[in-house]
C-alpha cells in the first residue's frame, strides 16, 4: 500500500466553474466568483468583510501594512509556526518576540505573553495550530489592556470555533490559507478577514496596488488613482472559481475529515493511554476541524525511527515546524530566551497522512503499522 501525506481533493465543479469564469471574459480579480466567495464567508461565519488574496502569506502582509507596522515595532507570536507568520511583519521592519508553546499543544502559551509586552509592542499574532483555537479570551483581554492589535493566523482554522465563535472572527484581522495542503483549497490562495471597521476601506486600497479601483468599479468615485502604499494581493477570478466549488462542499469535506480524525483517535488512544506517545490536548470549548492528526513521540530518535518504519511500509508521515527562533535567519536576532515546549514539538511531533479521500482501510493500515512498530521495538 502507498499512502501519501496529502492528496488534493476535487469536489466536482472546479473545472466547470473555471470554464465559466474564463468564458465570462472577466478573468482578472474581483469577478463573479470572487464576489460569491466573499459573500459565502461573510454569511456563513458573520465576518464583517472578507477579501480573497493570492495566499495566506499575502493576507498577513496586508495585515502588517494595515496596522501600520514601523521599524522597531514589536510583534508577539509563537515560534512554532510557519515562516510567513513572522516574515510578513519582518518585511515591514518589526522585531519578532517569540513565545513558547503550551506543554501539551503547539499553540501559544498565553500565560507568558504579558511579561513580554513593552511600549513598543504593536500586535499579538496567535496561530491556531491544527485548527484548534488559542486561548482567545486572554489574548483579547491583553490586547484591550495594552491597546494592541490581534491578527489571527487562521491558515489551518477554517470552520473551527472557540466558545461558539468562528476562528478568524475574533481578532481585529485574520488570515486564512487555501493552499493545497489545507482543508479547503484553490492550489495557492488565501483570504484576509477584517473584523474592525476602521480597516475596511484601506484594505481594499492596499490590495489593489494602493489605488481606489474597487471604489471606482462600484461607481463610488468617477476616477481612480494612487491613494496609499499597496501591492497586487488579489487573485484571478479563475482561482476564486476553483475555490467556490470547494466552498459549496465545505460541510461535506469537513464531516469527512472529522470522521477520519475520530477514526485515528479511536485506534490510537489506547496506545497513548499506555504512554507510548502523546496526542495533542485541547479543551472542550475548542472544536477540532480535522486539519491534521499528530503524535508526540518521547524524543527525536524515536520519531526518526517511526517515520522510517512507516516509510518502509509505504506510508508518508512527516514532522512539522522547526522553531523560528532557532532558524538560520532569526537566531541572531532572537533575545536568547529558551522556548522549551516549542523545541520539543520541533523534535517530536509527527503528522500522519491526512486528506479527504483517506479511507478507513488506510487509517487501519497506518495505525496497525504504528502498533507493529511499538511491538517490535
Ligand atoms: C499554510 C500556512 C501559512 C501560509 O499559507 P499560504 O497560503 O501558503 O501563504 C501561514 N501560516 C500557517 C500557520 C500555515 O499553516
């Protein structure tokens, strides 16, 4: 059996909608399908305003521009995350203040944030790892108290909730990803969510090369011009057409992914109960959106052995983030604090194959291989 780590899922209407977008002869940005996608998210999750972008990375870069990051401003975020979370702010001259993860989940340990806030702190960027919410109540309270912005990196967090609130709808701004490794995809793609009205108008301008072309298209102004800094952050309507086909199947995709997650959990929980490895812990007020399934091995050596064992059986399991505070680019810039839990996840976390079409038979094969690994060890 050959089991890849990820497999993009086509829900059916992707090529049909792409053809429609092409034949409409309006294939640049903000066409019919882009508008349909914006409306979908605004209606389903109650987000104030949504703007499709070419990636989550771009949405984060837009957020950094919107909150007016200046050289020397400090931005607080976990170290256990993708480079774009940090890079978007570094591009504008920010200093990143990395925070450790929780002991039992890669999410930011909110109890460590307040001590790191200085007069230069401008924002907190929580990353909802594996689609599981960070402790947003504490983060929003700190933001209120110190007058900071909160930008949710919700790249993995589509259709996930914290105390009943949709992730991406809690911070002032949020960024989603539709990269082919995420739950809902468009190849490359992303979205900026604006929950604070003060950013709504400027976000459109920044996304359209610093011009007010969006207002012009709506007939609100009779010519458009250069209003602000900006870049080309909007995707072609062909990308939005693909994405809309996925969105029409969002509930089906989510139900299937959560069923796969539950199947893994049922088969692997007994091994976790024997302390052979740990599973990620999260409280009941946070939902699981079936983005990934991870094991925490006792150490780096055991992780390498298990990944190799599975590879020989044709199963591709992978590790995840390397601590950003130890990266070749940032290690000299980091303030030297050790981030023990983050480093531990870098060394010991394994992600098992996870994709829409994963079958019960494949899940059983994967779990039996893990059982066999521990039996033969
Ligand atoms: C995938 C991911 C990103 C980047 O998304 P792109 O759409 O590829 O730019 C950023 N942050 C996190 C946490 C991610 O998982």
